[in-house]
């Protein structure tokens, strides 16, 4: 099967806003990784924690919503979701590192707006994924309650 068709099916099933949230998270993670040197550019302790939390929660929400969207599909559809999230985590780090290494001034600038981008990406991901993530969690909790009651 064509990879482009599988990605298109994921975007169709998960929705256009899911794709926008994915792209925004991708940009936010590039910005977070674009620091020129670890000792040179740092956010404050609280801001760093907020940034790290936003960059961890956003891919999780997108993963659950994407997985929920293709839950009735074949194994290959699930593999596309896992691959998309893996790419979301790995590729922006490499791109951001490259930007910080090649153009330190641009890296400092992009790294400076990373907390804002990460918070916006998280807020948008929450609004986009609220319904599917809630449904997935409710289904999981209900299944576990039913299994526990059956024992």
C-alpha cells in the first residue's frame, strides 16, 4: 500500500485539526531543540518544566487521538500512527539541533519563543483531541471495570 495514501487516511480519520495540531507541535519541538549550546541558552527552572511538560503531553494526546481515529483499521493504520508520533519526537530534535549548530543566532531566537509555541501547541492539541482522548479513556476505564466485576 502507498505510504502517502496511509498518511492521507490518518489525516482523514483523525481530522484536519489533528494535522494542524501535529504541525504546530512539530514546529514547537523544533524551537525547543534549537538552543545553540546547552550552557549558553536556558530557560528558567519553572519555564523549563512547563516547556518539558508541554512537549511530553502534546505527542501523547496526538497519539491517543490518532490511535482512536484508526482503532477499527488494520494493523498498518496503527503502525502509521505510531510512526507519525515517533517522527514527531525524533525529527524536530534533529532539525532544531542543526539550526542551533549552523545558525546560533537564529537558534537563540527560535529557542526564545519555544515556551510560547509549546504552550500554544498544547492548548490547541487539548482542544482538538479532547473528545477522542476522553472517549478512549472512558472506554479503557469501562473495560477494566467490567473485567474487574467479572472476576
